[in-house]
C-alpha cells in the first residue's frame, strides 16, 4: 500500500513537470527557423528541377526518373515540416 502511494505520488510529480526553454534558446530557435527556411527552399528547387527534368525526359523519349525526384522531395518536405510534431510525440509520450 505504501509503495503504491509513493509510486502514484511520483507519477503525479513527473506529470506536472513542463518543459522550459533554457536561457539563450532564442538564438537556437532562430537558427532552426533559418534551417527550416533552407529546407523549404531546397524542396521547391527540387520540385522545379524535377519538372524541368520531366519535360526534358518526355521531349527526348528517355526513361522517366523525375517522378522519383518529386516523390523524394515531397516525402522529405513532409518529414521536415512535421519534425517538431514527431519529436513531441516521441519524446513527450515516453
């Protein structure tokens, strides 16, 4: 009974803890926002490149490799934009 009460108290204490940003984290968050912007720019550039390559492949009648580029850019963009949600789900639910 005592062990159960202690464990229940410990769980309540841990559940009430909220993450807090450390001092100076605003600069790190700024860097992360810059990196996110670069990832988005790279994704748009990959889509434009894939569109041009698709046109070139259709014009020349060669094999189509550009759909793989489009799929990779789309999947990379989805993962990059949902990275914070993924980390919150993995870290905060453990």
